[in-house]
């Protein structure tokens, strides 16, 4: 079963300190996942892509193996696909999430992506109660 959703998580600039670096660049990206109902999830994969202006900024695929009802929070570092991505090129990014589970996938979840810049700034976007729809 392939389920696809393009989740619009608009990057919000969290740290408002004066810019100490002329051109801060993206150095790290992390995806956080909270599963709201883990009772029926089987083994499967999630693929995350961070996209801006049709360019892939970061991505990763990670496995979820028969979720324990007590473990509903996950995080994974994303691979940065382009080096030298400046802060201005990170604002307003989109996150594409695809799941591939053998039986039943994640029905509802919360997601957050944080982009870390070389000057210590963090650009963060989050969305709650995401429902992925089956794609024919």
C-alpha cells in the first residue's frame, strides 16, 4: 500500500537574533514524528523529502517495525542533498511524506521538520493530525 501526502509545513523563522554571519547555510535537518494511534501499525517505511521551489533540499527513508503502543515518537536526521543552501532558500519549504506499509499504515500523526543553519538559527515547521490518503 503506497500512501502519499504532500504536507505543507511552512518554515517559520524561530530565532530572531541579529544575523552574525553574512550567509548562513543549512548544516542539518531533522524530522520528528508522533504517532497518534499506534494500535494497528505493521512494519513499513516512511520517506521524507524537504522541497523548495521544486528542488530537493533534504531527504531520508526510515523503517518503522511493528510499533510498540508505548513508543509513538520517532526522529531521524535527513540527508542534505545540496551543499551551500542559504537561509533565504530554506524559508517556505514543503515536506513530502510517503509511507509504504505491508498491512495498515499510520492513520494519524504529527510531524515536525527543523532545519539548522550554520549561525545557530533554526527554521521549523510542524503540522498536527496529518492523515495520509491512499493514492490509486
